[in-house]
């Protein structure tokens, strides 16, 4: 087990990619504090971790609220005495469209959900990591933040900002023992995306065909890379963006 004795925070850790990351970190021995807006999702993941013999708890709040994020991080530190790992997964697409179709409200909401939630959590956790000169932060970009897709302007811009912020934090805090890396995920089958693909199987087939490996991802495909980046196995790796995307940003999938 690679994370015994570590304390990890996962925002959005109740379901989807964040849920698999919380389960993956706990399976390696970390105690996981989940930040969730959905009590049901949070409790489901906590129950899954505990029934597998792991340690986790969930706090319910909105990760785009800075005061709530600060209070949560202080509570985690008060309970545990340390914070070793932060994984920010809160984010997602608010509205599709070109920049001409993107109104100010959806632009702001996209940036709040993706970038500000990352900014708030990192800002709250960093002082605790710097005090111990130890920590690993993993942010959630997207393959779409590396290779833009049609009509996704606010989202790709927000994920681009997360990638830049990741590199900036790695530059600023590397000498103080804190590593910061980013995951650029391709399309992953979560409960939400499954519902979308169930309504439009042709879209799912197109997405799968875009991947060099011919399939969309599973949340655990992303969790494996996050566990590696959270652990000391990656202790000489910082400031990088890791595509976990079935190869889609490496080249075009074959026609099938
Ligand atoms: N699913 C994909 O195909 C995919 C692809 C690339 C990148 N990503 C990125 O991965 C991250 C996770 O995506 P997902 O598809 O697993 O999401 P999801 O919607 O399946 O799960 C997100 C979880 O976060 C919680 N959450 C949402 N808003 C919150 C808030 N304000 N505060 C606290 N908790 C909140 C939800 O309740 C849910 O449990 C996002 O940043 C997304 O942009 C996803």
C-alpha cells in the first residue's frame, strides 16, 4: 500500500471520476476527506470505502464557496494534523458553444466551477503543505484543454487556465516540497455521461472511435494515474499535464 498514513482531500469525491479517485486513494491506505455538494453521493462513496476496510468521511458544501472551502480544510487539518494530498475534481461543462454563443453568465459559471474551485482549495491547503514541506496536488484539466473541440469555448478556456495554474504552483512551490500535476482526461463513462450516451448511442460510438484504444474511459482509468501522482513513486515529477485519454490527443483514431 502506497499511501498509508497519508491524509487526502478529494473535492467532488462523491461520484464520477472523483468518486473513483477517493476509492483508489483509500485502497492504498490514505484517509480520505471528501468534499461534496451531494450528500447522497458523498455517503455512497464513504460507505464503499469503509466496507472495503478504508477510512473516509464526507463534508457537504459547495466547493465554489471560498468560506466553506476554508472551513472544510481547517476542519480536516484540525482532525488529522496534516494534509498530504489534494485532488480537485469539481468542474465540468456548463454550456456548449462558440465564444459568440457564450453569454457572460455561463462563462462566469464555468470559471467558478472549474477554476475558482481549484484556486480556493489549493489556496486553503497550501499553507499546511508548506509548513511540513510536503504535499502533492492533482488538478483536473481535460483533453479538451490540450486540443480544443468545436463549440466548447468556456470549458476549454477554463481547463487551459487550470493547466497554467498547475504549472505556476509547481514553479512557485517546488523548492518547498510541494508537487503539483494535472490530469487531462478524455471522455469517461460516469453516471451522468452514461445517461447522455444512453440517449445518443451514436455519440458514444463516435467518442469511442476517436480514442486510439477504441473505447471511452472508466473513472478507475483516471484514478490509477492520480494515485501514482499522489504517492512518493512520483516524487521527481511536478508541473506536468498527464493525458489519460485513450490516446486521443496523440493522434486521430482509426476509422472504424
Ligand atoms: N467525465 C468526463 O468525460 C470528463 C472528461 C474530462 C474531464 N473531466 C473533468 O473531471 C472532473 C470530474 O468530472 P465527472 O464527469 O466525474 O463529474 P460528475 O458530474 O460525474 O461528478 C462530479 C462530482 O462532483 C460533485 N460536485 C459538483 N459540483 C460540486 C460543487 N460545486 N461542490 C462540491 N461538489 C460538487 C457532484 O455532486 C459529483 O459527485 C471535472 O472537472 C470534469 O471537467 C471529466
